[in-house]
C-alpha cells in the first residue's frame, strides 16, 4: 500500500466553508476561520475529511502549517 498525499490550497476568512474540485492542480478549500493559531488549518482538515468521507484524525498535515498551500497524508 502506497501513501496517499493530497495537495490543497486553503482560503481563510471565506464567506462560507466549501471544497472546490478544480480541473487540474490542488483542491481549493474555503474556510470561514481566520488563519491565526492554526484555526484555518484545523477547519480545512475537518472539511477535507468530510469531503473524503473519513475521520479528521486520519489526515496528517505533512507540509504547509503556516502556508495556504498544504499537503495532507491520508493514514490507512
């Protein structure tokens, strides 16, 4: 089993929470949470988990803790 990495671009302070699936490139995740204190990252993890149909604890942040460009690993 290979590991599964998902690249996302997070837009904090959006008007609503939404996952947008682009034609190419990374998923775009819009969250209403502000970027302070990792709240936007936590909101993005929760929204991505709901989109994938898994628990948020199964998503591990690999890169981008303080960036809009993030990479999550799906734990098996």
